[in-house]
C-alpha cells in the first residue's frame, strides 16, 4: 500500500506461493509491503518498505493511424498508436459518443494496435485510448466518420422540393444513393403519374433534363432507386414555369407612317404565348370596313383594299392569349393617289 499496513495498491491470498509480481507506481514514491503468514491457525506478519522507480512520463500514447477526423473505407477501424514512455498498459474505448464504449472496450496490454469492427452507415465514432503511466490513467481521444455502405435510396437535390420551376427545360439532379444499380424517373400531372415523362436511368446517371408544360400546373416527380430487386421511391412536387403572356406587336409598316400604295404587307411578331391572331383595318379604331380576318398563327398579311385618299385609318392586331383576345391598335395615313 501507500502507507504502513495499507493495501490500496495490491491485496491477495497467495496460497502456498512464494512469489508475486505486482505493478506499482513509477513515480518514486515509498510503498509499504506486509507479508502475512498463516502459522498454526494464526496470521503472523513481516513489514517492509521500498522506493519505487521514477520512470519517465512523456504523456499518453497518441493515435497515429488513421488520421483523426478521417472517413473510413470499410467496417474495419485499424487503430495504431505510439508507445508512451513509462506506460505499462493500454486500454481502448470505441463508442457512439465522446468517451463512450458501447462499440468496443478492452485492455490492450502493451500492444500498440487494435482493429475494431464499426458500423458502416456514415455515423461518427469516438475513440478513447488510455495509457497507464506511473499508476495513473491518461487518455487520448479521436473521432472518425464510418464508411457508408448501408443501402440508401437517392434523393433529388435540385430543384428544391416545392419550388417553382424557372424554365420549360428543367434539369433534375439527384445523389446520395448507396447500393443503387439503376434509377427510374417519372413525371406526371398527378402523384405517381408519368404522363409528362418516364425514363430508366443507369446507375451512373445523376441528372436528366426534361421539357415540361409552362402553364403553372403542379408537377409531380418520383425518383425510383433500384436496390437489389426492389425500387424505392422518393416523391416531390413542383409548380410548373408560367410563360408571361405578351401581345403581338406590328413590325411593318412603321406605326404612324404614311403609306405609299393602296396595297401593303403587314408584319407582326409572335408575342409570347399567343395561339392565334386576328387583323382588322377600318376608318375608326377597331373598324373592319377595309379588312378583317382570323390569321391563325401566321405572322403577316398582304392587304390590297386600303384607302388611297390620304385619310387616316386604323389597324387592330388581336392576339389570343390564354383563351382571351387582347389587342394593339395603330394609326396610319393612307396613300394619296395623284
């Protein structure tokens, strides 16, 4: 013990043995030994004292491999540590929390390495290495991210779920799958439907660009991940891009100009979202006495019935936008015949 007749360092029944090896502190302290002998049914004792060696103390052993904070490549955590000066034993904890030992706990003796099997689901595991130096346990800690080999379905990372799409052509990007051999992408107008798009994608594919409606409807996307022989779905909802509706505008002749003939080619742009056009020409805004006709989707019309008396006349260009006719009006001065 650490005091006369003490037994805080060792206490044991030795039977008829005549020797015992005991690990004692290496810090130069005085220790006291009492040897009790059973003679004729009574214990008789002899007492002794010794000075322990003052062993060097270079601190706790340090883990040299793997690098602290690194990600493991498999279920094997192969730990290697340096020898600590004066260490007589090492003890190892591996757990799911700092200082924890729910994965592994055990004495390593004086060994400088140990391989521990850890989970393979991407979790962080914590290692505590204890070094017994001069009777005192000193610790070194480390942590590692385990390999992620647990089968896991992929998820769409872009566009963000619930967002409004910004164009008719949308690129869906996915990742995070583990153990996936192939994918299937379904896009529909209702949950689980594929009336807008369906495709099978190889396991190496992580994106697909799809042209979708531009009417602001809800778009339902399902990404299937094939793991083994089972498809695992991940579902998303988006709002389709809405094309801004813009009325067609007359390009030629120049609005407000004076014509130089009783016949003229009227040309207009397509606007945006227009599904049909109507052209009317008259003496007054909206008038039709000189010309009036549905132009379908064509973007020009030659009119040969214009006035030629130098008087003003009006052109109305109608665009069918979202089921409603909308107009732009223009004024011209007719040609004055000689």
